[in-house]
């Protein structure tokens, strides 16, 4: 699609407005990629958001079908020309990316690409991602490769993509802030619900205890009234059980139902990594879907262990690892390199660090929990659940 001066300005304005209106990070990424491909008349476009392990946390493409994308295989690593966009300020414009010495070939199902334009998306000193465009379409009626209408990206294309990248940085930063704000709001709401649950159940249990005491006092001298009090005890116990059941359902992480343990835990770690000075990382090896009670127990133990490491250990690095066991279960390890504690104080530390609660969650899901710690050498929390 080719634009005149007025229609071109309108198209750019439309693209920028579309970016600014999106609130979810993934939606922002897709809008950026689609806008860049359309405005610059490229056959293919992609946007990569780097992780901290030489790969991409997210990689969004436009111009490739879902089936073709599945056949291409795993996300690319940060190498060659892709890496250049993440480690330099300047754009990269190539007449034929295949002739670049950094080019390492395509996967079997990857479409062939020639002319290339890449642009980093930066927020100050931080590289948020990089835009990649390939195969500029020739102008209508032009002869491909002709002198008057050469195929390939131009200075004007580079300037336009630079403008898009600047606005993309703003839109992506805003989307991240929105998601972080939403996560904090959810956390605050969950905390409020927990307090309300505590108050409501405490009142029910207090009434239950008084009624039971009254029934005990009446057993010998007024069995009929004692029987009535015991009926009341049963009714109060049923009410308390209903409230607890409803609260547990409400407090179960929604993302766990929608996305599963691996994605939910990965997202949680990313939030903590951004929010704390310590570097928090997550790795996963071959873990498949587990029974709901096991997934929730593993998530809760990971959250508690991370809370302890970030608030109490003084560590500057925390690692979360989830791996599949030979029997088809899963093992979770949360390790920090902080101050640790002595096994001789494990009972006191257990109360302080919520180890009792973590052990209860592990045993309640059919698993086990182990704690390894030593003063000055950090702490490792390990939880394993059996296979189905």
C-alpha cells in the first residue's frame, strides 16, 4: 500500500493512535508490528522482546501464517543481525541480509528474505525490543530492481520506522506500567479478601466455641437444650466450611486456570524482577500440566519462598527452577545467595519464614518439602510432587 503526503500522514496518525489505545503488552506488540509492516510496505515484519538468557521473551510476527510459524519451530536466539538490534543504538539497513557476514541461515520452513531494515526500540538506556522488516514491496507499476523504482528500504522508510519505534517505546512502557498496576491492584484486592476472610471465619469460630461450651455445660442438667446447642454447632460449622470453600475458590489465581503453572510462575517472576533490586530468574525443563491442587501448591510455595528471599535474605540474585521428574511429576527449587540461617534455629525460622505453611502445602498435595540453608551461604527451598 502506497500513500501520498496527506494519506501518508493520516496513516501514520492512525497507527500511532492504535498503539496508544492498546493496554495489554501483547496487544501493543501486535499493533506495532502490523502498523510497521503496513506503513513501510514490507512483506514481513517482526518484533522481538529480549529475555536475560540470550533468547526472546516474546517474538511477534506479521506476514507469516500461524501454520508456517509453527513449522518454523522455536523462537530465535539473540545472534547475528537480530542481536545487533538489541545491542546497538543505530538502525540496520541491508540490501540483502543473506550477504551479511553475521547471517547464519534460516530454519527449513522460514520464508526467504532479502532486503532488511531493523530498528531498536529504546527507553533511555534500556532496549525494550527491536523491530525487523524484510522484503520491501516495489511501487505499483514499477519494474523490480529498476533504476527509477529500486526495490529496497529507503532513507524515508528508516525515518518513518524510527518515528514508529519512538512511539512504540512509549506505548510499550505504558502497557507495562498498566499491567504492573493491575497486578498490584489484584494483589491489594486479594489482601483485602484475605483480611475479610480472617475476620469472618474468626467470628464464626468464636461463636462455634462459645456454643460448644454452652452445650457441654448443659449436657447433664438440660439434655434437650444441650441437643439444641449441638445442632447450632453443626449449623455454624457448615457455614464456616461454606465461607472457606468460597474464599479458596475466589483466591485461587485466575491466571493459573487460564495459563497453567509454568506461564503463571514465569509472569510472577518477571514482575518481581522488575520490582526489586535483586535479579530474579526463572527456568523450566519439560514440565507438563499437573493436577490443579499440585499446581496451586507449587505456585504458593514458590511465592512464599520468593517473598522470603527478597524480603529477608539480602540476596542480589534469586533463581527459580521448575523441572520434570523421571516419574512425570515436578520439582521446584527456589535458591538465593543471601545470608541464610542455621539449622539449629530452623524451628524459629520456620515460623518466621512460613516454612510450616509451605510444608503443609507440600504434604497436602502429596509432595515433600526440603529446606537447605547455612549462614552466609544462602537458602534453597525444594518441593517435589509425584507424577500422575
